[in-house]
C-alpha cells in the first residue's frame, strides 16, 4: 500500500470528500453497539433508534429546521429522485409541468427525462456565460400548472451558486414546490432552509466529509409527497427500508462538524482556492476561470488551460488527483453539458480542469499543485512560458 506521504495531492473534493476523523470516530461505536434494528422495540432496537434520532437532530440543526422534516436516504441521487418523483406524483392532479435548469446534476437530468416519458412536461431554463440562471427565462417558464421547480443550489462543476432566494420570491404568486439539490453546497456555505425559502433540499453525506451511501432529503412540513420506495413504514412512512445506523450517525456527525466550523470553513476554503487561482494565473496568463463573474462555492476552481487538454494535463501530473470536468462523466473526452449551456467553445471546454480544495488541504499542497500544473502545461505547449 502506498504511504500517505506518497499519495497524490487531493483536489477532487467535489467528487467526494475523505471521511473526517471525527466522523469515523463517531461511526465506530455505532458499528459495534448500534447493530439492532431501529424498528425493534427491545433494548438493541432502542439503542439504534436513539442514534438515528440524534443524527436526525444534527442534520436538522445545520439546516435550521425541525428534525421531523429530515428523511434519511442512500445518498444524493436517491434524494433527488425521491423529491422529483414523490412531489410530482403527489401533485399530478394539479398539473404536470416541471421547471428545472440546463445545468443540473445527472440525478436531476435523468429523473426529469423519466418524468417526460411518463407524460410530464419539462421546461429547462438556460444560464448566462457565467453559469448564472436566466431569471427572465425562469419567469416566462413558470405557469399555473407548474407544480415543481428544481434548481440546484451550487453547480458540481463550476461551483456557481444559484439565487435560490430570488427564485422563491419570483415564483411566490403561483407557489409551486421549490426543490434544490444542495449536495455540493451543504457544509460549504449557508444552507438554512428558511433563508433559502425551499420546500425540499438534497444532501449527500460523502460531499461534506461523511460516508458514502447515505444522504438526506429535507421536506418542509406540509409539502405534498408520495414515497417512491415501497415497503414498511420507515422514516415516518416516507422512505421504506431499514436505516443504515452507522452511516446515518456519520452523516449526523458531519453535519455537526459543518455547523461548528461554519464561521471558519468557508473563509479557509476560499483562501486556498484564491491562492490556487492566483498562482496559476502568475504562470499561465491565459487561464480561463469559468463562473468567475458569479458567486461560487469557496472551494471550487473550474479553469481551462488553453492549448492543452485536461486529460493530457492530468496524465502529465500523477502527483495531483483532480477531475477533467464532472466526476460523473470522468474519462470521456467530451464537452461538458454545463459548459455547453454556458456557451464555452469546444477547445476551451476540453482544456478545463476541476480543482476543488477541501478541509484537509494545506497551503503547501496548493503551492506545489499549482507549480506542477504550470510546469506540465508549459511542457505540453512546447516550452512556452505563457
């Protein structure tokens, strides 16, 4: 096994984050002592149920909502599917029109395509060159039969943060259900649900230093919802299936950490991201940072190094673990749908790297990574300094 000191510098935190040591420490007792079925009435079940409810309260505290409004799932994809399918099924008698954006995560894109195949109409709102939602287009798209609007809070590639609060104000007269995929933003920026004005919100555990295989769906009390997994009455009848106690505990601890570090984490991530971009610009004057004119997640640098390709560049720097675009499309040299929607030309799109810093990164790592990328780019360009 490779030593930790020999492992690449990890700059792929939007794909997944390493489990925080505090989260792992919290999960181990749950694995040992929380093996009971949470639905059982004996002592072992009560122990497991207590752990789950403690975790539910921690997730709710981060979102500033009631614990009863938190539904545990297997991850972000299930939460997105549950929100879109559950809400549209529950409101189908009122209308079959959904509004979303042209830059959503595949979990939303594919679910919307599924809904289309079953008779729903989907309107996809475009974005400007910085990846910001076109609010005028959104206003034209919403109509009386619109029952659901799903707009991601922060894009998984660009990190661009969408104006969810403004969207709520704009759609208020018609009052459709508002869902946001906040898998990338929870744990990085403020996601309090009342401030955002959302009725449903998606969380993925492995995006905020928790374990893979667990997530949550916030459902505002009174939001129409029909569960899409059928079985027993787990999660207050909203999601069938025995909860994974240790993973739920891990998610709860990750949310507790995010709340405790809210005042410092965002600033530190932004400092590391800005350091990376400044250092790259110092050696690559033609660097193109996508979304630089819009609010972005503090940790995300989605940048093109012209006259290279991202795949060639990453192959030239095995000392860095990063992504050539979204991790969900890794390994395929094609233009990102997000960049296509932003009007980015093909050569620039194919030269785009996603460099995302995290809680465990150091300033020294950022400096070394930038130097490695600059040197590799200059080599691929035939030795040109700029």
